[in-house]
C-alpha cells in the first residue's frame, strides 16, 4: 500500500514538471552576445548617465544622485541572464536589491525609463553579455565564536 502511494506521488511530481504554463520561458534561448559591443551600446543608449559599471572606464554619470546606481561589483545574489534582461526591458517590475529597503521605499517606482522602442535585440543581448561578468558573488561572513573554558 505504502509503495503504491509513493509511486503515485512520484508520478504526480514528475507530471507537474511537464505541465508548462503558457507564459513559461523554459525554452527561451538567446544567441551569444559581444561584451565590447555591449559597452558601446551602454554609452549609445545613455545608460552611463545613471550607471557606473564595476571595473569599466566610462564617462561619469550625470543624473541626479538619487537616480544613480553602480552596476556590477560584489552582490549577495548574483544576477542571472533573466534578471538582467528583465531589469533592462522591464525596470518597473522590481526595484534592484542593491538599494536599501528605505531607498526603495523613497524611490517608489524606478526612474529608469525602458528604451525598448530604440534598443535593438542585438544591443540587448550585448548589454547583458557586457554586464553579467561584472557582478561578483559576495563571500558570506561566518563568525565563529570559540568559548574555551579551561
Ligand atoms: C534615469 C537613470 C537611469 C538610466 C538612464 C538607466 N538606468 Fe538602469 N537603473 C536606474 C536605477 C535608479 C536603477 C535601480 C532601480 C531599479 O531596479 O529599477 C536601475 C537598475 C538597473 C539594473 C538592475 C541592477 C541590479 O544589479 O540590480 C540594470 C541591469 C540596469 N539598470 C541597466 C541599465 C541599462 C542597460 C540602461 C541603458 C539602456 C539603463 N540601466 C539606464 C537608473 C537608470
């Protein structure tokens, strides 16, 4: 009886993995981009007016300081390809976790305006290829406390 139940549950779990919602992005693949062209697109699309990028020399941001965010560098949660695509084409969907919660609260909505009507798909792919390796996983800080009673 128990075995039958386990087999049934396993089949249910395996089956659930196959049901794709119509909005599933599962088989979404983009061709490889070019980081150098991404760097050029970053300036051409004026991204540098609000963003510096860790380890890259760019003209200094010129926007109101409240709208400036440094991209790349050490982060607690590495950005996936999907995170960066979404951040670029749909900035209103979620505010960056690089901001403190109080900054997010003050900001309310993203001051970043999508450039979807002027950016080419190639520029988008190149931008993500340019930005992704600029992020680095922040090492977790472990604190050990040894209490030693002789
Ligand atoms: C008016 C200023 C402004 C411009 C121009 C701008 N951004 Fe942003 N961007 C922001 C701000 C502020 C945030 C943080 C709020 C948010 O998450 O939308 C942000 C967030 C991001 C993030 C998410 C960062 C992270 O690590 O969480 C990416 C990626 C990004 N921008 C890329 C771009 C690119 C590429 C361009 C050019 C096409 C661009 N931005 C243009 C202001 C701007």
